[in-house]
């Protein structure tokens, strides 16, 4: 995952973004997009890799399936997640962007009680670090997940300071402590 950028926009608007994807991910995404376009052209215009005399269209749908899979892989390697906070209107939006196309909608922002940074165990026994915003009723939502503790902790501290709430350090299991952001 790319480096996170926190940009205060005045006193009431905040953007938290993954920033720009690394060059190697952009190159891989462009290869997948190129393959998808070529395969879609083959599907719609009836070109075949290996011409045959048999009038069986099942091979054409295989090309369409592979084109769809290539497009999905391109999206995975090129999407960027951003979270927008509009504190003045008490709204937030999680947005996923691929190039100029972004998907997300504004939601009502509940009162945030505190920010936590903690270590999350994954299924393959590896760890990631998450920054969560906790709201009333012991509910939370994740705004960032990364492998580097320093980056994740700095992101959590900056978010807590900007939102003017407390921060909980839960990176060591069963040793949670409140820290100054």
C-alpha cells in the first residue's frame, strides 16, 4: 500500500489519501488494461487467436472472461482509497478512485470518541497495523491499514490531533495505553 498523505484543507475539511501508486504497480496495471482492451476487441470484432472452421462461440466467451479478469487486476493495481472529512457539515466519504473515476458517497459523521492504532493478525499469521475511528456504541471503522508501524502510527496521531480526540495505542496485545497525539 502506498504512503498516506493527510492534508488539512482549512479547519473543517480533511483528506486522507493513499497518494500515488508506486511505478511498478502502475506499470503492471497498464499491462492488464492493455490486455483487457485487446481481448475485448477480439471478442467484439470476432478475431480469434487460433482460427478454426468450427462455429463454436464458447471460445469467444472465454476471451471475454479473460478480458474481464484482466480489467479487474488492472483496477486492483491502480485504485487509490481516500477518505474525506467535512467537519463543518458533519459528513465523511470513503472514495475509491481509478484515474479520473471515483466512487463513494457522503455519509453522516457520528461523534468520534477516539482514534486507535492496533496490530491486526491476518489469516496467514502475518500482521498489519490499522487506524480506526471509534464512535459511540463501541463501533469503529478503519481508515487505514498498512504494514509499517511508523507510518500507521504517524497517520493515527495526525488524525487524532486534527479531529481533536484522544488516541489509543493498541499495537502491543493486552497492553493498551492512551498517548498524546
